[in-house]
């Protein structure tokens, strides 16, 4: 018996180890990621090349992938000949206030639809989702009549209040809060915490990725919104940046270097905000699709 054990142990020691599985090379995925990054970055790069080109080079067709000369006159024209800083401050004020209102409304609505059971909850949720199929252009006339009756024409509130709740934001908030365990909220209620205390002290600290997603998406939408501010704002001093940049396009000619310079400057705040909240943004989108 002992001889068989020694023979078995000798065989087990001398047996060759199993060959490890082959690891797939990473370079194909790296190539795909680099190509996709180039596709997304190329429009920004072309805007920069056009903005650094002179109008004479652009008219002669001497603009290529690499700028033949560096001309900063387009940035000077945008900053000096047009009230760009005023338009930027208008867009920033509208976007910041709209982000605060929209995030608060979306988070509260999503939390109620996810964690509170009441008759007609599913009907309310599907009605909210149904509004996503309504084109924004069909709402311009009734929305204008409502804002006009309130006396908000030519004011920031005319642009901020009508879209202070987003159906897609409510949907994301609801899906995110569905992933939170009900036992956590029940334990807070057993400890004597009310609904508001539970939301502020327990739910919101866990919902930082969701808040990051809502902040980035709302800011990007409000910062780039064009149609409704063009309708609601009649005074040039109140124009937002996208509306103001439209004045760089004349009836017969367009100053493309100045237009690209202004568009490049308008894209910088969104890029900076996304860079700061990138990890939370990706985590929030991934978490919202769990249920």
C-alpha cells in the first residue's frame, strides 16, 4: 500500500504541468480604440486647423490636414468684433441654473418611481417615456404661448424653466435607483430616518455616478441648445453662445475661420466637464443598465 502511494506521488510530481491558456493579443483592440478615437477627435482637429488658417488661404483652397501658416486673427475677430464673453456668460448662467433644477427634478422623480409603490406608477412612467417620441419642434409654439403668458420673453427663465425636467433623465434615475437594495432603505426607516433624510444621507451619496451623468448630459444639452433660445430671446445682449455664433454666417459670405474659432471655444467647457467627470459618467451609465 505504501509502495503504491509512493509510486502515485512520484507520478504526480513528475507529471508535467498543464499548459496555460493562450492570452489573446491586445493589439487588435488597441487598434480599434485608436481608430475610433481618431474618428471622434478629427472634427475638433479640423476646426482647429480651419480656425488657424487665414481667409485668403481658405478662399484659395490651401487648407489641408496640416496648417500652412498659423493665423490667430480669427480668434481676435471673434473676441473683439462680437460680444463673445457676454454670450458665454449668458450660456453659463442658463446652463448652471438649468443643471441644478433638472438634476433635482430628475432625481426626485426617479426615486419616487423606483422605490415608492402607488396606483398608476407604471402608467406614469410609460407616459413619461412616451414624451421622448414627441419632436421638440412641435412644442415650440405652445411653449412660446405659455412663456409669453407668464411674461418671461427675453429673460433667462424663458429658457430655463420649460425644460427643467427631462424624460431621459427620469428614466436613467429610475433605472439607477432600482439597483439599490430595498433593505438599505428599510433599515434607514427603522432607525427613524424620514424619506427626505434617507434620500439626502443614504441614497444621494450612493448616486454620485448618476448625478455625474445627469450633470454632464444636461449641461451639454443646455450649452448647445439653439432652437428654443433663438425663439425665446429677442435681445442680442441675452443671446446664448450658439445663437450668437449664428451671426457669423452672413447672407452671401461666411467667415469660416472666425466661425470655427468660436465653435472651438464653445466646445471647450463641455470637454473640460466631461474630462473631470469621466469615470463617474461611465460608472453611472453602466449602473443604470443593470435592471
